[in-house]
């Protein structure tokens, strides 16, 4: 983003948390993790328009994006050249000629890496979150601490999931989640 905006007249990149002198917040994430949602909520508190760039999004996550007052939703891979500065200028001017966020998501559907909803993968949101943390290398104790669960609860989630899906072990479960696009 710095290279995209750096040489533009009238545009200044401010890294980090949103500042009062910024006209628009441009946020880029791979997906809407808990940390990304918290950051978006902090940005929404500034009252500045937010342009959100994501690699992947679920349709069920769109209400969170709307709640955070995002004015433009873009797949990161599809943004190139002059497009992003033009979008930011339009957002700063209060112009959103691209329809609702739901229409934007539908229009850019081909540009987003689509994530199947948990029901399509056979995984609950709790199981998906545990698998995501397992894939990051966290052990049972660390997963329990991260999710504010007991260690026993995490073990039960893993056991129930691996039994139900006939997975051999934790590595097999993470591989399954990656193959199905759950994480």
C-alpha cells in the first residue's frame, strides 16, 4: 500500500492505528480473524470511512463488516495500479457508487478466495477455531488459554471432531481443515 499511495499528490500513508488527521482508513487482512475484527471496530470508532481489503471472506462475516461501517470491500489480489487511490479518494469524498457491501461482495465474488461455511465442511465454529490454533502450532494448554476454555474442553472438542470425521490424529484434522478451506 505504501508504494501504491506514496507518490500520490495529496495522499499520505500513516502506518498503525488510525489518526484524527486521516480522511480514510485502508485496512488489509487475509481474513476476518478476531484480531482483524477488533482492529476494524477501533477504526470504526474514529468515524472515518473504511476501505477493507481481504484475501478471503465468508458471507456470514458480512454483517460484521457492515457493523464496522466499511464503505468499500475489495479482494486484495484484484486491486492494482490506479484503482486503489481512486477508491480511497471516492471514499474520502463520501462517494460510494458501488452499491451495498453485499452487492460489492457478490460483484467481486470471483476475486475473493471463497471459504466454505462451517456447515459445508462438517465443522462447527468452535472446531474451526481450535483447528486454526492447532495449525498455528499451539498445544492444548495454549489453545485453552487463547479461547478461554478449559484444557478438558479443548480435548473434548478435538476428540469429538476427529471421531465424527474419522480423522486419525491432530495432524490429519489440520490437513482436513486446510483441504476443505475451513482454515
